[in-house]
C-alpha cells in the first residue's frame, strides 16, 4: 500500500508540473487563437462580438484565474473546448487516441523484434566481421530522421515497388509503413541496451559454468542469458513508448493518418491552447501509467526486486540491475 501511495503522489506531482509548464509556455506564444479564427473580415464580426467570444472562452480573465479555472476543470474531467472547432477537447482526444495507441503499440512490438533479432544474431554469429557489423546497425538506425524514413519508405515500397498502397489502403496494409517508420529509430536504443546487457551477463561466472557443462550457444542465450538481460530492456521500453506517441506527430502527418499526432499538428498551427494542454496532460498520464506498470512487472522478471517478506516491488541500484541472479538453470543432458 505504501508503494502505491508513493507512486500516486509522484504521479500527481508529474501531472501538476506538466500542466503548469504547459499553461505558462502556451501563454507566452505570440498571437491569439480566437483572433486567428474569428478576426477574418469576411465573418463581419464587430469588436464587441469578438470581446464576447473571448469572454465565452475565458480569454479575457487574468492569467491566474485562467490557470485556476483550467486546473479545476482538469480535476473534474473537463478539458474545455477547442477554440478552432468548438468541440469538447475530451471528445477529440477520445476519438484520436485509439488510432495512435494502435500505431504506437505495433511500433513498439516491431521495434522489440528488430532489437532482439539484431542482438541475437550479433551474439550467435560465428563470424567476427558479421558481429561487428550488426553492432553498428543500432547507431545507423538512431541517426535516421523519422520524416525522412517515412518518405523513403513511401517512395520505395509504394511508388517504386507498388507493394503497399498509400491511397485507398485497407486498415492492415495502411499500418505497415507507418509502423516501420516508428519502429526503426526506436529499435536502436533497445538493441544497444540489449547487446550491452547480453555481454554483461555472458561475462558472469555462472554462464561459464553452464557452457562448461556442454550447453549449446542457443540454449545458453535463450535459457540462461535472456531472462537476466531482459530487465534493462523492459525499463527503457516503457520510457520509449512515450517517444513513440511523440513520433506519431510526424508519422501521422507524413502518412495522412488521423490520431493524436495529427490533432497536435493542427492545434499547433491554430494555437488551439485547450487541445494542446489536453494532449500534454494525456501524454504525461500515459507516461505515469507505463512507469507504474513497469514497476509492477519488474519483480516478476527479477525476484531480487522484491522486498523480503513484504511482496512489494522496489528498484534495485542501477549498478546491480543487469547482474544475474546466479541461478543458472540445469543444462540439458
């Protein structure tokens, strides 16, 4: 219970800090979203009517009243109304979130598969030149800009080879290129952490004992090394999931997909402050939930993360997170 209460307090601090920083940063933006939409001469609105519209959205209040009004509204589940569309922000987020979650989740799964493939081949390859080459792949992936990769994939696989249609694609084929665009850059840090963790675990004495008993390399990697090397990858994967949601802004714009990314891009263009505040708070809430889930799953992978006799999870010191538990499994005869 103490662990849950402590994490709930940390989550509240993160959300308050995210809301406060977003509010004041957006207040510093030049221009006025209401004037951007309603000051068009073709609408024929008088200055008095513009002032009335500003009062409706609360834009005429002092900054501290706007801060309190918006903060109390968020606590009550009221994210306000979009100044561009007049739609409740919560409704817009609810409509856009499923598409982005699907894209980000598939991107994380594919990124993990790429990272495992690169790390596994670099560990099992009998050729030194191939191992060295595979270990350079993550550095190449991380240097690839998301927007450039998306355009390149469209040029090659859609316009060049014609394998994946861009216009009129079905729901499945329409996800292939966006998922790859998100997955490739994210797979780089995952692969780097996994390769380093595998190297550290393989250098432990209990792995030497397992090999001395005649265990084949694949068995050693999958049964004795993988579990001990998975913990740091799980931790960084939870953090990187937030980057996947952020990367969706570029990916959804390049591929013309609806979601949180497109919603954010439109809100920035129109200075739609209520929508931007809602997106930032939603992202902060997602980060808090994912971090909490990682803390709950960590003790299931590494029993050393449990408190003896209490059954509550705790984080081990950073220096010991990748040290194996010395419980090597029996080697098959």
